[in-house]
């Protein structure tokens, strides 16, 4: 159920961010999201910043970080050169984990992908919104001592969120604020994070996850408005749950249309989609108009008009 609302944000500095993972070169979907964020920030008189989500040190490279910043500058974006890197934020994530552990909503899990597949060989398959098999709670009902032994041992383990306990703690806060273009207003959207199952919040070797890092860092940087692709819409369920558990501020969200190629596939590094640099190599200027399936989606006038609409809805609601 959706409720139309008015948001009170007294004397709070508005701030938006673009937070890429430097595990490859940027593609035009990244360009669209970065430019849209910057234009909304400009329309609101807000601050726009860049953050590097580089917790995966095996895939994230300094070469890609440099290339990312070069490409964003070539797009005409201006941002503070002092950029937060998630790889340098382990202490902050550890503090978040400590609080979640104290709430009793995390537990260690030794399950491998092979064990999960073996379980589903004889059970009905259940998938999360990303298309992955939902964890079947193989290691959930261990004793307190057994859990301590896992965490003290040599074997790799993950810390999973006990979704049932987490939901019980914040059952009255299962909603998030979003800009709804169809309604032309801000709305409060109810959600059910149980569709994700007991998600991984950290791993022994990394100490965090995308979900934990993003909510901790958004709060630390004072991000008030999160504008990102529609592919992350349901990830917001987890993020709002963690924000409530950790007592973090509630941002306002907008999930924008995704840039697709000529075959209507979402652009993605995992699909080896053409990069922004590939596009520029074939075009004499930096005009992004006319790419892929959505002719004109990336055109500056279309993007500027969308940014103005989003900013107007936000302004009317504060």
C-alpha cells in the first residue's frame, strides 16, 4: 500500500552521490546515472559527491579508479577530489557488525554454493529477486557455542542476517520514501524484505558486504537522496531494514530507468557491455544521444527535464 506524504527535513544539507564499483570501465548506464544525479543536485542546490565502492579488492583495481574519474570529468561532472573509498572503511563496517551482533540478528554460516545446490536437488527451488537460490538455513539452528566455534575456527564463513528476528525488531518501519513520477509526489512504499531470505551481511575474509557498506557510508556522508537504477529497487528493502536496525537516517529514493542495448538487455560489466570509452572511440563528440534501445534517453534535454521533475517533487515535499 502506498501513502502520499510530506517530508520534514529541517535545515539539512541536501546531498546526492554516484558510487561506482571500480571493477571495470564505466558504460553508458553509469554515465546516465552519474549525470542524472549531478543534474538533480544542481536543480536542488544540493551537493554531489563521488564514492568508490571497492570492497572487492580482487576485482577492483587502481587502473579502473583512475579511468572512472577521468571519464566522469570528461562527462563534465565536477566533484570533490577527496573521495571516500570503501576499502579504507573496515573499522566503520566492523562497528556496524558489532551492533547487529548485539541485536542478535546475525549468525555464522559455513554453507557453500555446492551445499545449497545439493539441498535444492531434492527441494522446490526458491529464488531471490536477483535470481539466486535463497539460502535454505542449513546452519541457522546451531547452539551459541557452535556459532562461537565457527567464528573462532579456520574455515571461511559468512555472517547472515536472521531475517525473521530482524523483521520482528523493526516491523513497524517496513517502508521507504521514494519519488514517484507517475503520481507526481513523494510516496511511502511498504515492502517485505523476507523475499531475500537470510542474506549475507559480511564474510570472514572481507568483513562486510555491499548491503552493509552502502548504508553505513550513506549515513556517514550525510546522503539525503539516493538516485540509482531500477535494478536496485528491491535491494532497498534490505538497505532500509539495516538502516532501521542500526538507527541510521532515512534517505529519499528514486530508481531511474535502465539504459539498455539494441537487444533490450541491461548494460552490465558482467555482460561485457560496450564501455563509455568504446562509445567515445566511435563518436567524434561527447554526445550520448541515440544510444541503444531507448533513442534519446541519454540526450541532455531529456535528462535535464527529468532532473527538473524529480527536483520539483522533492522541493514540494519538504
